[in-house]
C-alpha cells in the first residue's frame, strides 16, 4: 500500500515538473497553458485507481502536482536569468 502511494506520488511530481517546464513557454490563461496544467490528471487518476490507493491520499497527489508545476516553472525561470 505504501509503495503504491509512493509510486503515484513520484509520478505526479515528476510529470508535473516536466509539464511546468513546458508551460512557461505559453502566455497565461491561454488554452495551451490551461491544458498543460491539467494534462497530468488523465494519467494520475487511472494510475491511482489501478494501484488502489486510498482516497485520503488525493490531497497529497494534488499538492505534489501543484508543487511540480511550480518547480518546473522555477527551473526554467532560473535558466533564463543566468
């Protein structure tokens, strides 16, 4: 059970770091920008259901997705500054 939670958590974070890095290329509030924010949902939800993780972990996965988007954004922003 803990391993399943860890698998989904790592995928949620990693996938959203990549999406956050790519999202920086687009202007805020455009369709592409919005789609990149939500693109991980069709991956994370079925994976969570398949691995039978408890519903109480959903806020953790949402938090990791948001954190991944922020980290991806910061990586690109820091590269542009240097």
